[in-house]
């Protein structure tokens, strides 16, 4: 006989979910997930600050979930948001349309409000260039040299150091993902 479920609404995020009637009767079916259950009674801001560690360099580092680029992620009302943006909004209010939250400290996981500032995408690019974080494109000559190094058995990480690029860039060249038209 199939199991019957009772529709419920999560006390934390408001999402609808199905619960076993016996859990409803015992008062256990209050939250839709472990995450909501573990943080159900804790206010969002308090929960946010449990993931922040103050570092020696003055940054406030996000210790929770991060993107592959190092930016912190946090769940608010069932939606994933960037932690540096959330920190900005908690301290300064809404972010105007078309603006980004940028880091003075160049630490993607930093959420310290005075390390953050608003700017356009053009401001972000200008900031990257001024601080030497911009990507320098490889020339055709560089790619030919990289392929020669690969053919000679040199390790990708060593080639990456020579050309001041990440190892993934060398892997992409080696596997024809980039510069394939220059074989």
C-alpha cells in the first residue's frame, strides 16, 4: 500500500513540501530540509555571521559554500546569493540596478563591508587591470611554443608558469578547446 503524505509549508523558507502524517502529529514536520531545520529558529543575519572568520590581513572571510572563483554563497529564503552582495545590503541597503559589489582587498570570499564598494562592470575591469589581475592573451607564437613544450613532454603546470597563465589554459590548448584553429 502506498505511503500517504500531508502537504506542509516550511516554517523557515515558506516552501511547500510533503510530510509523513506521523511526523506531523509528533510535531517534526516543520521544515522542508535539513538546512531549514538546522537554521529554522535562527535569524538570517545571525546565521550569516556564523560562517564569517576574521583573518589576520583584516578581511572577514566567508567559511561556508564558495563558487569555483572563491565567492561565498548563502541561502536566503531558498535562493542562493553571493555573500559579499548580501553583506553590502545588510550594511548599506539595496544595490542599485546595473551596479556590482567589488572588493577593495581583491579577496573574493571577503564580506567585510568597508572592503566592498559599488561599481559598474567597466569599473570592475578597470580595477582588475590597475591591480594586475587581468588576463593577458597569448599570442600565436606563444601557442606554437606551448605546443612544442607539450610535444617535448613538459608538464602543463611548468608551461603555465613560463607563460604566466593558469594550468587550465594550457590544458585547453593541449586538448584543442582553445586555439584549435592554429594547429
